[in-house]
C-alpha cells in the first residue's frame, strides 16, 4: 500500500501526495477550505460563481488558452463546490505535470475575473436547469427543511438574485479572503515524486503572502425542529425526501452510519430498493443518502413515484426504518453491507482521482486519514445493535423533515401525515 507524504510551505499551503508506480497518470486537486456555508446570506452562491470564473482566465492564460492547454495535454480539468469546500482538479499523463501545475496555480491564485457578465449568464442558466430538474431540486428543499435559515440549509449553487447583482469587485474581494494560503491544500496521486510536486508549487508561489481569510464559520448550536417544504410543479411524479439531522464528520459512529445507509437504501439489495422497486414496482428511483459536515450532518431518503403510490411508498420506507431501529438487523444483511462497503473501497483505490480526493478532502477538513486496512477494521467491528441504535436515534418518525415537489400539495401533505403527523401541525 502506497504511503502519503505531507509538506507545509512557508507561504502556508499544504501539499499531500501518494506515489503509485505502475500507472501513467497523475490526479491533482487544489482543495479550498471554503464553501457555501461560509458565505453571508447576501452573497449566497458566490463560492460556486467564483469556481466558474477560475476557468475564464488568469494573469497569464485566457479562458481559451486554459482549455487548449488541457486539450493538448490529453487531460481532464474540472471543479466542484460543496457546502464546506471547493476543489479544482485535473487528471493528466504523468509527463505533463509541470504544465498542468503552472496553469492551475495561476487559475487558483490569480484569476483575472474577466467575462464576469457572460459567465453570470451561464450560472443563471445552471440555476434554471436545476429548477427544471425536480429530483435534484428536492434535495435543496430537504436541506432547508432540516437546517432552516442556517447556511447549511441554502443551495450550494446560489440564488439568482445574488448572482444577477454581485459585482466583479465583490467577487475579487471574496476570492482573496476565501483562497488564502492556509486554506489551500494541493493533493496528488499517481506516478509522481512528492519533492518535485512541492518544488513546482514553491516556484510558482514565490513567497506570496497568505491573505486575510474568512470570518469564523458559523456553527450549529441548535438544530431547528423538523420542517416541511413543498413546491407545486406539473410533474408526472412526486419527488420526496424524508430527512433528519445526521452525524458530524469526526463522529466515531460514521462507520455504523455507512452500514446503515447500505442496509436501508444504498444498494440494489437494500431494503427500500427491494421493497419499493423490486417487489412492488412503485418507483424507479429510491435510495438513502447522507452528508457529514464539521459540526453536523444530514441523513435521509429519496423516492420518486406517481400519485397513487405516494402514501404507500412513504409508509413502507418508515416501516423499514422502524424495523431496523427496533433491532431487527439480520446477520446476512449486516455482512452483505460490510462486504459491499469493503469492495467499493478497494475498487476505488484503483483510481488515481479517487486517491487524490481521499487525500485532499481529509486534509482540508482535518479528518483523520485512515488507511484502507484501518477502515476495513472499523467496518468489521460494527455490530447490528450499533446500527439499530443509530437508526433509532437519527431516523425516528418524529425527527423527520419532509420536502416534496409535485402537482398537488394536499396529496403530499396527506402522505406525510401518515408518517409524521406532528410535522403538519407545526407547519400549520
């Protein structure tokens, strides 16, 4: 098993890498410790907007030149924004590392913020696309139902009114604070030498100062009571999420949470997939999901189904959750969930991109970087009772928020009343 190396530059950036012999690729990512939860409400979506603008030109490369360079490298260049991080990442042949670093450093640290208005329109189109995609949009409503007005309850993509009005000056000022050196991690995995990677970044940073940084992140002192959200839309299906506060990233129960997810709705043999889709044919898409943050988390399930199946789907889902919470975790499903997670872990290690993500995300979030052997050991140690206890604590009906998109709110409310009647009385 390859071992990683970690170095902190004098300018404050951290570099972490893992050398893999026998491959001809390198995956690299600049991880930024700032995301949508770090934005003030008046700037909601600015992190995602800046992510777009990094591709629109830098101090030495135009937008077209950035695209042409990576095409010539035979590489892939992309980016993503989440609630707590932003990442700009690439995968390239191992002999093209120097050029890729040269371009990406300039993009990350010295964006020109040109073509702001044209890219503003692109982001507004992206927001409109999400609005037209109810199976995605309902997850934003679910986060708001769970976290209320806290920044974790806002869509990562931002709000159209903010994107329409934010100025180039505001974008540049926010970038200087969010992309401060101590908030940057360069992660890499593949056929490379750590010392060379460090030297490439040092040469291009050349003693640059650290920058100011963002204000201290607003923590969640008290999770709001379960909420109800619905948007009326002429859809063929109702798209529904039942969700609740989950566990934080450092919680030792995260291994039990992974197994709970696999048992209830995280695979083709999971309870919800089998009971709702395979046995009854009531849905095409049904699954569970979870997110873990520095001080909080979210756990839930999604189902897309026609009106006549809506109430039954939610009742089946809640009944399965209650059965697990009551301690009825079968030995065979527990072992199958563990083997599923172990297999997925091992398969993921064959990808340089997955290895880079593992290094970068752990380092930027301050999460312990456990070896695959240790992760397998932790998964193996989880008992059925621990899974049941976690389900009982996190997924009791009274803790569930509900979010939905569909043609008739009354039908949605009737279905929700069957699983958490108290939610409707509070909403009223």
